[in-house]
């Protein structure tokens, strides 16, 4: 009998390390609990057997990622080395950070960079002029993609058919009273945003806040990220976002296109 050829799926199944997967899952659930947590709370949140969670937690404590008094467990600042490794190694962040600094200084407003992560956007870089209080969309902050300007700018990289299927499949819970959740309306909006080269979202992702974003393309035209600026609705009208912020964002995105591989 001829020997069957191993498939990529077989290779992935063989290479999968369940213990590591469980450890990463346990690290993530710390973000769902408030303050120090018990072993039972963490095991329940991670859907793991108590004995398994205990071994993982003490392994993480040995590595310096978790602190414990024997009963309660908390993350340590050492966990931030994981995020630091991503930020230092990610080309998009490295190339875009100086652009964000330049835009923020020119507009005297906060500028941010976001990536698409599943059905969410995650903010991975930002710049704030010294006169602006540094609050809001901090690094690591997540929002649903469908109702954010950065998310819509990046979803525009999909074909119309892919986009329609993606919008229909994702959760579209309203975040504010202004949030558009109808998939047909969202499809039409994102297609229109793609055509005009920017997305403006007004109070759909956060109350009293509007923002404008442009997609960031790499050298071959593929959308890999989005950069944005926003402000409180009482301080900056929508027209100013287009007249004053949009040219800066477009210039910044165009400036890095040839440098993103």
C-alpha cells in the first residue's frame, strides 16, 4: 500500500501544543476579571480544570508573568514585554509612529494607528501633542470594526461579496444610540467609504465622539492598517475633520506606502 502524503493540516495538528494554548488562554482571561483573582475564578473563566489552571498559573509565576500570595493571582508588569515585542517587531508600527507624531503636532490633536484583529480593531500606536490631555484610545484598546472609522476603512479591502458575508456573520451589537447595525446599510456605507478613500463615523462607536480615518496601503496596494483622528462633537464639527484632518491623514498614509512590504 502506498504511503499517504502528510497534509499541511496534519502538520499543524502535530505541531499544536495544547499546554501553550491553555496558558495563553489563561493569560487572556485576566482581562475579564477585576483585581486579584482566585484560582477557581480564573479556571472557570478560562474553561479549564482547576488542577490544570493551577499548574499553568504557577508556571507563569515562575516566569515572572504572574504574582501570587498562594490564594490570589495577578498579572505583573513583565507581561508587557509580550506587547513590547510585538510593537518593536511590527513594521507597520515602526514606520507609522513618526507619521503619527507629525500629524498630531500639525493638527494639535491625537492621532492613532489601528489594525484589524478578527471582527475588532485594536489600536497599536498613537501620538498626542503636549497640550492635549492624553486620554482615550490607548494602545491595546479594542472596538468593534463595523462601527468605527478605522474598522470600516480596513474592511474596505474586502470584495463586495466578501464584505457582505463578513458583515452578516459578525456580531453587530449597538454601542451607542447612533450605531448602525443593519448589514445592508453598513455594506453600502463601507463601499462608499472605499470609493472616497476615507471613513467618517459620528457617535457610532463612542457617545459624543466623531472620528475620521484613512486606510494605509503597503507597496502593492493592499490595505494593512488605518490611521485616524477624532474629537468631541462639541469641539470639532464634522466638516473640520474633512477640511483639516483628512489632508494630513492622506499625506501620512501616502508617505509610507512604498516603505511597507
